[in-house]
């Protein structure tokens, strides 16, 4: 098993920011790390498309709700507003499902 580590660029923690430049550098560093993480997540969607024999298995409502439930619990634990976490993940899941359908169609359709 290969473990990956996403590096986040240098930045101040939010409480130490004194200027908007500090804030913007922090946001930009985190955005680059999020892109790297989302790229990896997309890879898992491609793997799911490769593994699933039946296209009807791409959309899985119980799995969607399970993911959202876990994300909301993690958000609460981490101090992230659920009003940010839930809609972000529902949109992410929606786009990932579309990507998985496209990947499935390209490889098996």
C-alpha cells in the first residue's frame, strides 16, 4: 500500500493573520492542497467506474447519505459549520457521480 501525503504551502494560522495578504496566502495554500485531495478523490471515482460491472450501481442513494452523515459528524468534531460542509459535499458527490458515469461510459459503454 502506498501512502500519500498532501503538502500545504507555508501560511499563518488564521488567528495569526494580520493582513489580507496573510489571509489570501493561507487560502491560496489550502486551495492548492484541496485540489490535490480532490484529484485523488477523482481517482477513486475512476476506480469505482472500472470496478463496477453494472452502470446502474453508479448512483447509490444509501451510500450518498452515509457519506454526508460521516462528513457532518467530522465537521462537527473539527469545528466546521455543517451549513458549509453539507452543501459542499452534496455538490462534490453530485459532480463525482457525473464523473463516474462518464468514466464508466468511456471504459465500458
